[in-house]
């Protein structure tokens, strides 16, 4: 059954209103749930809206994003939120790209001191080209469905086990692209080295199903790692492992894989996030890829009302027929007027250097906007 975007948008909005209505009596009685009305407005100046290598098209983009956010479980073992928002995007010159994009989701966490569990689900309509998808004269629309759950519980006094399940689906609007469905099951056993640091031993199973004639694949990964406080200022998690990708049509590829997400505290007002990974992926055309990512971002609290953040990331994409070196940098500043209203401005730079000339591009985006949460 095919559903158009208007039908999907109406169903999602009705579901969100239904959740809100059901929660209203609970909010009035328990006073541990709050409903917020949100809105965001931005103006962007984009010098290459299609991310093309030649005949670049610049435009001014206006967007308004109203929404609602229901936060529940304050003070209880189960906390979370349910949200819905809809971006109304309008282009100053290329009005053929005008669109409306829905985004709905739920996040929840449970902890009783012995067992921890997290669950999140989201559905988002996206209209944004990238280094993998940049056709001439159009912006590719796709729908992203994401489900994820994980739980961790105690095995012994010094060991715990974590088990997860994630599902990621990408549905493209144009039939020229390859839809994907990815199931992932990670299992990690943690051994306490000291009160603030755990060693880990893990296994990850991942199955990728692709539409059309593209080859489905199965990934098996073994890894070792650590998480917690490495130094008084450095915290997070790292894993190093070995991944084998087996294709349903025969054949396999091997990769030394790794991933990390670390936080370094420079001062009480300045911290940095450091991340790196090496893994298999799948392109929008159904190709199996290898993706290396290195990046960092810095957050700084300048005053009680002014905040700044900036970051830089590098990605190396190995396709069957080409290699891309993708660089992205961003700098942003935010002024918090009060608990309800804040203003922001940002600059984003993108550069894709590829062994295929038609895939090369540069992009500069300036943005200013305001956010309301009441």
C-alpha cells in the first residue's frame, strides 16, 4: 500500500495528539509530565543547494518548524519524551524545491540501580543532498525510520552484560536509488577494572537488505574496548575490532573496525567531543562502502547567556568505483534570551574531493534563526 506524504503527516500528527490527550489526566494528577509547544524559524543562505560540481545553484531558504514535546517521568524510574514537529521549507528562487517535512519520535530510559534500559523510535522526512547523493537540479527526498533498544543488567559483582537491537530503514522518493533495511544486534560484556573504568568484550551482528538488484550482506564483528573515566578529564567509550562482511551472492570483505565517542573537559565552561570510526556501509545506489570518520567538536559557555560551538570532521568513503574525501566544518553561536526564547547563527563549510570529477563539490551555508519552547 502506497501512502503519500500528506497521509503520513496526518496520521503522525493525529497519533501525537492522541498521546498528548491520553497523558493529560496523568499530568494533572502526578505533575511529573509537561507538554511544551515548540517553534523554530531560520533563514539560510546556501551557495550550492544541490551540492553539484558544476553549474552551482545558490538560494535563500526560509523555514518554520512548529511542534509539540511531551516530557514525562520526572522523578521516576522511567523517563522520556514524545515529540512531533513539521518543517515548512520555502526557497526564494527555486520554488520547485518547496516542501514540508514531518519528524516524530519517542525517547525513553529506565533505571532502578541494577538494570538500565533505553528505547527510542523516530520517523523523519528528509530533503538534503550529500556527497553520496547530489543529482543535478534536484534535491533527493527520503524517509528515515529508526528503532533502537538496549538493556544492561548485572551478571556478577564486577561484571554486567548489555544487549541491544536496532532497525534503520531508508526509503527514497526517486526509484533510481536503493532502499535499505538494516538490523543490528550488539552484545557487550563489561568487566570492572576499577570503580570508574570498565573493560569490554563484544560481538555485533548486522544484516543489510537492499532493494532492486543490489546485494544483501551480513556483518559479524568481534571487538574489545573500554568505557568510563580514562583520566579525570577524559571520559567515554572506545572499541577496536575485526569485521567480516559476507554477501548473499557470494564473496566477502574484511575490515579492521573501530569506534569511539570521548569527551574531554578543558575547563568547567569548555569541553570537547572526540569521535572516530571505521566501518562498512551502503550507498544510495546499493554499493557496499568502507567509511572512515575522524572528528571533534568544542562547546564553550562564554557567559550565562552566550554559548559557542565549533567542530571539524573528515570522512573517507571507499566505493567500488571511486574514493571520496569529505571535509565538513561548522561554527555556531547561541544567545539565550530566557528559558523560552533563544537566538542563533551558524556557518557550515562542506568540501568533497573525489577521484570522480562529477562528485566533487564545495558548499557554504550561513544561517540565522530563533527557537521558542513554552
